[in-house]
C-alpha cells in the first residue's frame, strides 16, 4: 500500500494536512524572532513507529515552517513553480515504499509545507530536506544500529549540536529546529540563535526598498528630461 494511503487508512492524515500528527501544542509554538521571517522544524522519523512509521532505517518526513498556531513563521511562497513533484528524491526512498507511494508523500509534503518554505520549486524544497537531514539521519542510524530507541537517537543528535525542538513519541519522530535568512537558504539552528543566524531579512528588505527608490528617482529624471526637451522644442 502506498505510504500516503497507509496514513489515510490509519486515520492519521488527510489531504488537508498532518495536523493530527503535529507534536508541538499551541503553547509551545516556535518564535522566529523579530528579524526572521522563516523558521520551522526538520522532522525525521526513527523508523521505530507503527504502521506507516515503521521503516527499515531512520528517514525524512519533511521541513515544516511553523506558521499559524505552530509558530511565528511567515508562509513564503515559491519563487518559481508550484507544480507537484514527479519523481522520487534521494532521501525519500529510504521509507521503503514504492515509487508511486513515495511521490504521493512528497507531493503532500510540498503542498502542505513546501509551498510556505520560500523554495524555488518542489525539487528544490525536497533537495533541501535531504541536505539538511543527511547528518542528523546518520547519527540516528548509528544510534539505532546500536540498539538505541528514540531517546538514544535524540541524545546522539543533541550531542552533535542540533536542537530537538520537540518529539513525536507516538510516531517516533524528532523535530529539529531550523531557520532561513533572506536568501531562503535553510539551516539547522537552535531557536535562541535564529536572529543571529537568519536575521538578515530587515537588511534585505531595506536594500530592496532602496533599489526601488533609486529606480523611481532615475525614472523621474528621465521623465523630467523628456518633458523639458519637449517643452524646449514646442
């Protein structure tokens, strides 16, 4: 059975979202910081969960901007295409599902979370998930191979300097803190350090405003010059 179908059959998920699976309650919402517009969690499954969450190895779930009741992140729309993914991206193959099921799950992640992550398009978003997950997943895999449970994996991840913002013990998942700067490049950073690592949005916005003002000023000079020439030739 396809992964997404497994989730739906279990009553955990619908095409409207994964709200029932989110671990962080509203009073534990993530705070991006005054100068950060994108923050969220990289969610990684240990593979030790039940049903759709039982995998042969730790695997990716997704990168979730913490918007709405989950945090203060903005929903930053794609800068390119909103088209759904059509092929299996690297790290998503580790779920052990067939290609059709994996693409269906990728599509869900893109529609629900990726379209708010400031990515260019779906392949870029999914590749970002894989890049961010590479090192934490390796730590989780080592801990699991040694007989460790979710707690052992969390200990290994935190010992390497990553912040586990929350855990989903029901489905055996870790949520690792992440943020993105004005360049929309996500990085794994502790919530307390978001402003320092990703707080360049104000400078970016000010540069954009300055460019617009300069362009308008140049345009006014050109228009004024043309008007002067027209008046002189009248």
